[in-house]
């Protein structure tokens, strides 16, 4: 075992110098000989150390991705496309800081905006314990087996505290070129190559793509705080994590602009894709003052480079029906290459957009792609002779119902039996942010509508397990799983139920705000416009949408049907004044209890506590049930108060801590 430890440390040091520092210490042959020696020892001993490089080879194929709730949320960034927008952003921030009495000059960190897949990595006791995709920023998918195959991500770092870092997984352009030389099915671009590799259930596929990663932020470092972004970057490097070499601290906005121009000029020579730069205020105290908008941190901005453009022939326009009944046009183009991506379709907003851009069938059009999945058409090019006018359909292309037009948008009013609407409504209802019905995808939703002639979403709760067995490709286990998932969704959290209804303009953030404010669905249903405007971040438009939604007769009938079928959104628990002793306290739960751990965690958080997954010197209490495991010993070693379920109940009901 001592020899294995020595070999693992030696090989990991060689890998760090080779993949992170680009400073190889030994030849490939010498490395391979040591690696083979380690693998032989592991087979002989029947043991593998947690940070052994042999763990990077790629394990067995996974059955599915597991959901991970991000302990530290990953936010999107607001965007600027010009120096004018950049200056406006800086002025807004300066105004807020001046009002708060912040008197220091602002410095900015400028870094690359990578075009890959955002990662959240968690290290505990020095070891890489979890790796997740960004997902929606609140939760993502566990991809630890895939991330282990990325050579420049260390499996062990030089710290014992819990650390969560954020970065980007990338496929170098050189790796893409080598891959496509041998691959039967070639990859179109490096971004899809990285995203496809990290979200592939077979880690061996990930390994074959030779991904790299760069870490750009520390989201959590238990027991430590930072004063500047520069200090964060230095700590990333000190931990042995791969830090991008392109980080530049600038004393003012003029320096930021100069750096943006430099990066734009060197962009074609980089070995990976970027689509802009990220500008962050360096001082973390200033960041704290600035805070966040509904969607973005105010203290950071993504400066997007000018989009790539080309021309193509507009062959046709396809009209599609969305979840809300909106009829939207999509352009069908002669396939063209833009930025390494083959584009054959492009978005068109509405008939007014088509007329304003003078688009006609058979016309040559200017197409722009700026990292969009479906690029945008900017307008027609050249002579329009011989082209045909594009007409808005008078009837729904899916169900034949006469279309209604409101302003510039057109809708199919047949929300009860228009198949595309029902399919997308059902998939939205079952989504993770909604009722979280695993297995009820858009494809499965279409299958249910086809075979059971469903007329409303509520009809899925009337189906039996035997009904599912009659569907194509549904065997006993899949039928049982889907049936149980539907039944288990009957008592959703209030925010999830609100979101699942698909109310226009009400996303997951608004749903959570509404749940927190009204506490019950009955209170929300009866709320007036004035009541709704009391909710933070709920404005006139959303308030009007909600009032109109709950006044519609068919909505009232659907909600009553949900109730009759046993669907009961749970009331949002208010903070109990008896539990003020837990306000701001950090707890760790270990062992088994007579109630689900998830319910226990929700109850503690409702009482103001912070529940974390690992014991550290910042932990106030360890809540220990039966068979508590190693966390109990660690808490005892650190002198942390250990509570049993009865002691916790005493604190909650007594409104005092265990000393008082």
C-alpha cells in the first residue's frame, strides 16, 4: 500500500505538470511504465486508492443521470454587445456604490468566456466527491464518472475543507481535429463535442474526446473567505486546480476595453472556443453591495463578440404550435456552415418580423449565429425577383382551428385538444421544476396522447399501471416506474405546482416568490392584482396574467379536477418563532430517522437553519439518527454538539439552544 501511495502521488504530480502547467517532467514512456506498475499492484492488492490515475480510464456505462441540488447556485450573466452597453453597466454600478458610501476606485478582472459546458466540482477532505452540470443553476446532473476522465482536473487537492469550484469543460480544437480523423461519425464542433461527452452515460466516450477544464471561481471554501477575485484566482492555482492563463486585472474601464480588443484579436489563434469575455468587479465587498437582479449578478457582465454571419437560400417557412398555443415560424434554409456548425433552420419571430425583413420564399438571406441553437435571419439580400410572398396561415397547422391574432402574435385557441399544445403542456407539467414526474418526457407525452386520447393533463392520473403495459416498448418495470412516478407527484411543493401550470410569464423564480409570499395555493388563487404586486419582483404584467388565468372557466374546472384526483400542493411552511434558536445555525444530518431525511432537511431550513452535507469547524450541530457513520466521529473530534431527534425537538419547542 505504501508503494501504491508513492506511485499515485508521483503519477499525479507528473500529470499536473503535463496537463495543467504544460511542463512535462518525464517522457510518455516513463509515465506509462509507472502507470502499468501501479495497475499491477492494484490488481494484486485488490484495492484502488481514491485519487489513483487508473480511475480516469472510464467506468461502466451508467443507467441514468442523478439530479444534484447545487449547494451554491450558478448564475447566468447579463450581456453587452458594445462598449456603450459596457459603459452603461459600469455607470449603473457606480451609482449604486456611491449611494452606499463605497469610496474606493473599482478594478475589474477580465477573463475568457469559454464556449463549453459549465461544471460544479465539490472536494471534501481533499478528494473530488461530486461533479455536476450547471443545469438550471439551482440543480444539475451528477457527472463524476465523466469528469474523472478529464486529465487536468485533479482527483485530490491540497486542502481538507469542503470546497466547491466552478469551471468550464472544453474540447480543444486540436483534440476535435484528431478525433474526427479517426471517428466514423464526425463531430460538428468542439462545443457539442464537450457537451455530448460530459452528458454521455458511457464515461469511456468522454475519455476518447480528451477534454480539458478550466476553473474560474470558488463558490464555497469552508472556513475561509476572500476579499478579491484576484485572491480567488490565486487560491485556485495554489490548490493545484487548472486556472485559465488568460486572467487580467485592470484598474479602470479603459483597461478593460483594451483587453477586450486584445482577446478579440487573438481569438482565432486559441485552441478552444470562446464567444466573448467576462468582466467582474474585483472587490468582493463591492459585489456584496451590488447584489443581484432577478436573474443576474450586478457585478459581472459577459461581453459578447460580434456574431458570425453568412448567406443562404430561404427554401420554405414551417409554422409550429407551442405549449401556449402561439404559432411561430421557422425558416428552412439551404444548409450552410457558420462557425463550424451546419445550419439548416433559423428562427423567425412572427409575421411582422417576416415582413419587416422583407423575407420571401426563394430569396437569399443573411443568417447570423452567435452561439444560438437556432440562428437568426437578419434580412433579405439582393434581387427579390422570382420569389414568393410568405403568408400567415388562417388555421392552426396541427388541429385546423381558426387562428386568433393578438398584436403581432398569432395563437391557436384550442388548448384542450390541439395535440402539440397538449404534448408540450404535459411535458412542461412533468418537468423537474414542475411536478418532477421522471420518465414523462415530450416523446412519452406524445405516446400517451396518441394511445389514450387524453383531453387534459389531469387524465394522466386516471391511467393504471396496466394501461402503460399496453404501450409500445413499455415492459413491466417501465410501466411500474412511470405509474409510481405519476402517483408520487400528487403532493408537490407549492412552487413546483405553480410552475407546472405553465402560466404565461410565470417562470420558476416567480413561482418560488409567489409560494413564499402566499404560503398556500388557495391564497394565491384568490389574490387580487394589488395583493400580487406586494410580492417582490412581481410586476404589472405577471400580476395581470395571474388574475386573468385564475378567472378562466376552463382553468377553474381543471384545478377542481386536480383536487378531486388527490393532487394537493403542500403549503409553504412559515418560519416558526419557536425555532429561532436554529436561525442562522449550520446543521449536518447523519444516520436514519423515522421520517425521510429530505422532509427533515426542509423542516430545519424552514426554521432558519442551514443544512450542509459535511461536518466542518463551522458546523453548529450534528443531528444523529440510527447508524450515524463516520460523521459522528468527526463531529466528536471537532467538539461539535451532537443532537438526537428528541433533543432537537426540545430546542424547536423550547425556543432555546441546548445550553439555555
